[in-house]
C-alpha cells in the first residue's frame, strides 16, 4: 500500500510533468531556436560561474520557520479555473525537501525566521523552488522587510525575448535571469545578498524579519504581466492552469542571522551589557549616544530606545525567557549583541 506521503509526492511529480506537457508518457515535441539575446548572468547549477547553492550546503545555518500564503488564480485572466491549491503552508518551511506549496498566478508567501536575518559578507539567504531541470523554470520576485509592513524588492532582471509568449511547456535560459527566485533546478536555490538592495531609512538590513516571495505572472500583457526593474515584461511559461500553477515554494535557507553573528571587536570598546544572562532587568554602558532596537527570537521588535552616553537601565520583567538580539546603531554603523533572559 502506498503511503500518503509517497502518494503526495507522486501526485506533485505527475502535476509538474503535466506542466512540461508529458502526459501518459507522451511527449509533446519541442524545438530549440537560437537565443535572440545572449545571456549575461549566472548559468544553471553545476556549470562554471553558477552561484546556485545546494540544499545540503554547510553555509545554510537555518531555515524559514513561519509562513503565510496568499494563493493566486490558476490562470489570472480566467477565474473559472479557481485558485491554485497544491501543497500546504508547512511545505514552505524547514529544509528544502521537494515538498512545496504552489502560489498560483501572482500569489505570494510571507516568511519569518527564528532569528532576524542580517547583512553579512556575500549572500544572506537562499530561495528554493523544485524545477526538475535547467530549462522549465517558474520565477518569483523577492522582497525583504524589517518591520513586516514596508517591503523592498531585489532588482530583478529578465533578458528573455518578449516578441512571442513562452507557452505552458516552454523553456527559459537561466543566463538571462538575475535576482529572480526559481532560476535553478532542485535541489539548488538562488542566493540573495542584502547588499544589493539600496539603503533606505525604513529598512534595517541588519535585522530583516520578513521575506516576501511573489509569483511572476509570465503573460505578455502589460495589464497583467510582471515587470523587471527596467519595466520589461518577464516572459515565463504561461498559462499553467493546474492546481500546482505558478511558483512552487520549497524553502528559504538562511546564511546569516542573529544566531551566528560575529561581534566586532570594536563593539566591546563602545558598549557593555550586564548582567548577561539577566533575569528582570539589565544595563548597557555606552560611550556615545546611539539607537537600540531589541528583537526576540521570532524577530518581533520588543523595544526601540535612544541610548545615552553612560549607563542605561532597562526593565525586562514582562519579557519571556530566551534569546534576544540587540541591534545598536551609532554613526550609521550597526552592531549586534545577544542577550539571554533566564
């Protein structure tokens, strides 16, 4: 007897093959034409110059742990197909494992983490889809937020030709795609570096609490299609009027977050925190005025406070026990401290 999990995976695999036009082992012939625009971005996983990250890579230290899904239509210009319904929210959290939730045309997922992401050296997180090969790709925009309200998107680029619609079973060239999730086959993910987002007063790149993934609607219709940073329509396989329509979110892997912060040596010279661990209150000694934000391990902002030069005292009687991250900004330089309430 086939287990429910095995049947679940088989059903998705069959649905994904259906998107490729493979039904009852009958292949719809495809023809490959020369590219009109030569790709200039990273090539598929496994090729020289690719920046694809494997799901088992040791640079991934954590995974998204919370998600809210807003489903899109199976076909955005024909509501009669209904909303996509493949997969569940739980399939988008934890490690990339091939079990996914489908977003549908224009659908979105908002993810959170056990610890806020921060802007470390190189890529800071990785988004995984479950493409079965290097060419049938379903794409999504990616944006981040440090307050759950104001989101800032990575500058997506698509050089795919837009003179003719890529059909339901068409293919893409990863070398023409940049900063869009979904450009690599499973079990590889697309890395994103917070440094590539322009600085904004409403975004603390050293304390990113939310990540939003929005399905690219690949229709070549300016009224309905998705655009890249240059205002160019993004051409990807469309329509895909199936229960598994649109971007299939597998997981988001974390490379840099508050659990693996390396405290800069200059921090010890500028600030001191005691006692640590603490019980009901703690103090911070600061050599200069600064701004401090305190986050719990769910990435929720507990307090924001202006530190004065000298001793600053804080009452934490009503805080839950556990780990907290203190994000301290002075002269536009951001430092982090970890504190534990017992």
